[in-house]
DNA sequence: GGTTGACCTGGAGTGGACTCCAGGTCGGAT
DNA sequence: ATCCGACCTGGAGTCCACTCCAGGTCAACC
């Protein structure tokens, strides 16, 4: 049952230590365990959860919604249908981002082509 | 040579009137023409530029960089190579976003599948 | 036994991009 | 005439997601 120091978690997750503390403060991360000196020692589970958080965050989910998701996770297995719903909505949202991005990228590329053509 | 009222531009571009004023204030939009009463009357060119702005903004370009681009455009045709460079860098950046999004989406979908499997 | 360096806390500050507000001007409809 | 709605200005306020700071603890290496 390995534990991780803050520095290791920073290394592994890409979150800054300030962000980790912030996430704990707002309850996105449940109270992390401490050693005798009061320093954080993250569990394997924490790391896993942070991976999920990172994925949701990097796909543009606002913190408020991640908090809702965190609450569902904590509330137990009976919330799984709600979690599916939340993730599916987010997936739709990501799908929209993707479509939008592809379209816009085309516009940018056309613009570049145009610029090239007038050189 | 048609002109557009603020309300029409809001309608056409999707920017709010406050955002339009803000963009003009910071110089992202060149001083827009006014009628006798001092009200804005946007030109066809303004609309075109706003389309470009919208595309760049919606693909995540920060305002500071859009400002640099605006300056290049204003500086004349000799900056076209620089504009190409800027847009290509941005295109790369968009490409990165896309790849990232696709990967993360897979993770989310796997998570959904997992949740479905435990129901 | 003194100096690092990694960590702690609560709370303040930052940056980016808007968004809102008070107080005012027009021109047209009732 | 007056009322309304669309617009104006300069400047203040908001929101989000961090990020930084001051002042402190602890363990370990030299």
C-alpha cells in the first residue's frame, strides 16, 4: 500500500502543489492523509482520482461540475446512473468542442493558404 | 457600402455589445466609425475582421496574441510572412488541442462503459 | 547543533476576459 | 410633449481558477 509525497504527485499528475492543496480545500479531493509531521501522503486511490480530475479538467469541465461529480462518487454506488448521465453530457460537450475546433481549423488553414497565395 | 448597427453586429457575430466595445477599447478592433449621434456603425470590413477574431478566439488564442496579429494586419502587406507564421503556430496549437481532446474523450467513454458494466 | 529543503496553514493577490453600472444623448412612435 | 429603446462614455465589478505569501514545523545531512 504505497503512498506518495506531494512532490511525487506533482511529478505524476502535472498538477502544481498549490493546485493540489486548492483542490483539497474546496473538497474536490477528499482530505488527504498526513504523516506524523502533518505532511500529505497521497494514496494510490488519490492518484487515480486525480487522473480522472485531470481528464475532466483538461476537457474543459468547470470545477463546479467536477465537484458535483465528486459528490456523486462519494455518495456511493447508487449514484452510478447519475454519474453516467453527467459523463455523457460532458462527452457531448467534448464532441461539440471537437467539431467546432475542426471547423475553425479549416478556416485558419484556408487563411494561411490565402496568405501564401498572395506572396 | 452597407453599415451595421451594434445590434446587427451582435446578431451576426455572436459577440456581446460589451465585448465589441471592449475589443475596440483595447485596440483589437480599430476605431469603429460613428454616425452623427456618435453611435457605432460597423463596416463590412469590421464584420470580416470580427469573423477572424471569433475564429481565433474560439480556438483558444489569447487576446494578447490576437493583438499582435491585429498589429501585423495593420502594418501592411510586408507582414504577411509573419502572419503566416503566427497562424501556423496557432494551427499547431489547435492540432494539439484536438489530439488531446480525442484522447481524453476516449478515457471518458471508457469510464462510461465501465460504469455501465457494473450496473 | 545549525542550516537546508520539503512541507504546513490561512488568507491575500493575480490574470484573463469580460460584464455591469450610472448617468447621459438621440430619434422616432403615441 | 414625453416616453421609449438603442445607443454612448469611463470606470468599477465579477468570475474563474489558480498562485503567491508570511510565518512556521520538522527531519536529515554536514
